[in-house]
């Protein structure tokens, strides 16, 4: 008999706002968090827009680092909902990508000749946010950091589920964070041909599954979930938001940048998650797709969805509103799925004006839909071919 | 032989251990400064820790460098090597070796990788960053112009931490359960732990567990010196290590030679002193899995021979900003301005 795992706290910081409720309301209203880059002068860059995060107030423990500030803000919101979770039976697993300082920071250091401190060097470790979250939350159990590009936090949430099921811990603080909007990352991803170059219409730039899509919009943010053994949550009278019922992952083993046209990796990941949850395809009432808005990803994912779900399950990509949060997207979009179950609203894919015929899905296009669903799935597929799928369920 | 890994609470399954839930090692692969069989070399008292040309101007001068990484048996396309940072190359070489004894399909295998911080880019970004600076300051026009033109388009995809997993999965055609763990020297054990559970929970029929890291460049050694705050550092090393695991039932069915049993238990292996540091250097994220794999290679009843660390002068710290940021800064020559 598997231990069941529930969610008792959620927090997020996104380009649409500080907090779950603000982001959720904005997503359902079809707003866009994409705009011209404000953090630095991007006027000469090939891509001059991004989904810059809403910046929370400084935190005493953030060491002046935006990534740490975001993850602390998301953690504070999640813990306010769940209540404190310190102790040896609480672990932490976060998805995080690179710890490299931005080009602006590096350049400034070259100018003022200040040597980096040992703390600054240690922040280059992708595990730095994990260590901080463990310290601030008082979690003394196992810590781990998953780094699989855009799949990072999806796999971190999955790791949390498995650890509680196995009895390693009773509580897991899981999620992800990423801050990538700087000149060098925009330059690099633009040269890869991965970014939308719709400079004249930033809010219309992220358009997953649309015929006129031309790339993803770089975003940034953080999402944290408090996972808990269901019986423990019931015993302490916690407010249970949803159940995390399944997790699956796969490798494409195809190419570094491209998805296999037949969607095999996506199919394998989604079927593994369904099997893990003990569900049939027709049980899923909504899919929050990875839906990056790149010419390559969307058809591949659509093929995978069609192969996995013979029925016409509603699908949307909230990256259309908040951009691609990279290592944070899996956790943030899992929270979106919980909100869809709780509020009985399916968030839309905005900018979906001419659905691409090769992505023939049952789209939730442009306007949120009312629907009572019991189970939702969220996908995250990363550069390098790592795939992760999570199943979120109404708690009975 | 029973090897133990990580967790104090996972006691219950000892009660129900069967051939299907017992996890065994049936393949090993090494890419180290002492070659593909470091145990044999260590037994002869050899060490890979030597003076390194790259470090001659730094206070710490020795490292255990892998002289040659032969990827030809594993690469699907030879040009793909250019896309690989050094840890990815080390991982692929070790992974291919450990998988040689597996004759079954690879698409249902799991792949679990322990890595360190973001690997360096071998200086490929330097020309663009040099071009982006005017009088030591970032110049936005230069970023948009000459910097952009010089920036290697695939660079972000070379240095992401998950690229070792990506390249190994592509070239060895592994498609199942997976993950990449970052977390200092314990990363390899975290990967091993995930692999054991993946077998036990039947999410994988077998799994390749890998760890790879490289700290032998001047930039890495500078960071180590700064972090040491005046203390002597262990000579850095680099390694790729791979352990192939499967259930005992699977090994019996295909007649595979069982090298060891692996399990989880209450003690973190990574907390023990790594006896191979004197021979292979401190390989950071590869360290704990390297220690485990050497113990498998060592077999029961034998002790790992620990070569003596080479004599090193006391380390001076307080290096300049240019040194610690050489991989980003203007010219290569700053590497030598100690």
C-alpha cells in the first residue's frame, strides 16, 4: 500500500505577480507578463523583451541575490499556508539550473576589482537555493537538487513524492527557481533560434500551438510546494489543497536541442505518470502542456498527447501568459493545475489565434473555461531531452 | 559484498527483500587520471597527481588530470564531441564502459547522474565577452554587436548541468527514468540512491548510475583556493565513473556476473574520507560514487591502497578578481597574474 502524498502549502513568484492568487487570477483573465526588458538596456539585442519576474521585497537572508529572494518569497507564502514544517523528517528538493552570476555582475566586478567572496563562489553551485530553503524552513532531512534544464522542478516535485512514499521523510519542501533574463542569456538563446523575435508585439510573442509561433519567451520566477504524508496532514488537521498522485519521466535520446517528431519521449513520460497514479487516460480532465511556443516542441508534444489520450482532453499552455520559467516551470505549472482543480477553472492558452493543424488538440483557447475536474497533468520537457510529467488530483 | 548508502528510515524493505528487490552491480566504468582500471594502478602504488602546466603560476600546482578521453566507441556522430564540456565527455566514456556487459534493449534503462556546478566552457565565451567590454565595463552596444557575433550559438547547451545526462542518453540510447543531481561530493550517491529505488520500484529494468566532474582547470583551482580561506587544498582531480545496476533476478536470468550488492542504509558514505584522493585527486561530484565503485572493484577482504599526497607548499590566498573570473574576463594572460 503506497503512502499517499498531499499538498498543504503553495507559493510562487512569477512575471504575473507575487503570490499564487495574483498569478492565478491574471492567468485566468488572459493577461500577459511579457514586456520590454526593464532590468537593463536591451535596445541593441535581437530580442528586446522577456517575462521579467515581479520582484518581491528584499529578504534578510537573500544575500542580495534575486534568485534567492524569489525562492524565499515563494517559500514564505507556502509555509504561511501549510504552517511550519521543521525537523528531521522534513526534506528539501529543488530544481535549479545554473548558478552563474549575470554578465552585468561580472562586468561590474571587473570594474571595481572586488574579489568574490567564498559565499559568492558557493552561490555558483546550483544547490545554493536548496541549502538556503533548508536552513530557513528548518528542514533537517535529506536535501537534493535536481538540474535537468526545463524539467528540473518537475523532477524535483516527483522526487519529493517518491521520498515520502518510501517513508524516507514525512514532509518535503519542493519546487524550483530560475533567473535567466540577462544580456548574455538572451543573446545565447537567440543565436540558438529558440527565442521569439516578435519585438513589435511582446505580449503576443508567446503563442503555443499557434501557426504563427516563432519561439519561446524567456521568463523567470519561483514555485514552492509543501508535500506531506496524507495521514500526517489529516492527523494535524492541515488544510489539504490537492493530492500529488503520480510522476513519470523519460529521456528522448534524440538530440540536444530538438524533440523527436513522433513525440515518443512525451508519450513515455505521460504514460509512466498515469501508471504511477493508477489512472486511465480518460480520468485526466486537463493537461497543462509544456507548450513552449517553439516550432519544434509543440508538434512533438501534441503528438505525444494524442497518442497517450485517445479522448479529447482539454489542453492549455500557461507559458503563453508568463513565459518560460525554465527550471521553475514544472513547479509553477503544477500549482496552476492545483488551482484548476480547486477553482474549477481551466486556464487558457492566450494568443492562440490560428491553431496549428499539426497540433490538433482540444485547446482551451484565449478564454478560461469552467470545468469540474478530478485529475490534471502537467508536462515539463527540457533541453537535452529530459521529460517529466506530474498528476495532480482532487483530494477526497 | 554488501554496500550501503544513505537513509536511516528505509528499514522496512529488508523484511521483504527478494531477488526482484535486491539490487546488484553488474558493470563498472572508469575514466580517471589512472586510466580505465584505477584500482589496478592504485594497487601498484601509482598516482595521477602531478604538477600541471595549467597551474604552474598558482600557489597550488598539482592535479590529477585525465590525459586522454577516448569517446570513439560511443559517439554516434564524431562532431558531437565539440558540444561536450569535459564532465560530459568523462561521463560518456565511463558510461559506455559500464554498459558493455548489458546485451538487452537500452530504451527501458534508467539513467541517474551526479554532477557538480556548471562546467566551464573551455574559454569559448571569452572572445565575445572581451568584445562586450569597453574600458572594463559592459557596453550594451558591444553586447548587441561584436559580442553577439562572436558568441558560440550552442554554448548555453554545452555548459548546462544536465548535459552529461543528455549526451549519455543520446549516444547510449537510454530512454527511461532519469535525473541529474547536483550537490557536491554526495551527488553521485544521490544518483545511486535514485537508481536503486527505480529498480526496486520497477520503473527501470536496469540503470546506469553516473557521476562526473572536473576541477583541474586554473579557474576551478582558483575558486578552491579562495574557498579554502588559507588552508591547504587537496589536489583537485577529474573523473567519470559509472555503475550499472539491476535486480538480482535480472542478473541471474541473463547469467551476468554479480560484482556487489548495493543498498541504502543509515550512514552516508560521502561522510567518510575518500581514500583515493592521493591517487586520483579530489573529484568533487564524482567522488562518492568513485569511492563506491573502487570498493566494488576492490572486492571483499582487501584494503584500498592510498597513495601519498604529493608534497605541496602552503597555499596563499587573496587572489585577484581577474584570476577567479578568468573564464569570463578579457584575456587568457590573467590566468598567470598571481
